[in-house]
């Protein structure tokens, strides 16, 4: 995996915003997957966060982990730069 060579360079605000949005979307799908698996194991996980504290905890953990992982990927992956054409003489 490539890591940004310059430790001072930071990703742009647009990349960070896109990472947060992607983390939220992925977090929802991860939560639904966890709820599906736990429901199949007869562990009560409801989709209603206000009525079930266990669901809220699972949802919050899945969102935080997914957002953190996506932001880590944004932070450690260098931005894509268009290939520069060779200068003709």
C-alpha cells in the first residue's frame, strides 16, 4: 500500500467530506448486516434505536468504525494525479 510520502500534506476538504459520506453509507450497510446475522442467531436486534439500547450501541460502533476506516484510507492514499504528457522538443 502506498502511503503519502510527505507527512505534511493533508487531503483536501473535498476528499475528507467524501470519505465521511462514504463511511456513513457503508456504516448503514454494515449495521444492517450485523443486525441480520444477530437476528438469525436469535439475539434481539431491532431497527428502532430509541426502543433498544443494544441496537443503538451496535449502530454507533458500526458507524464510528466505518467512518474511521474510510478516513484512514483517504488520509493514507495519495490523491490521483493525471499523467503528464512527455514534453515534445
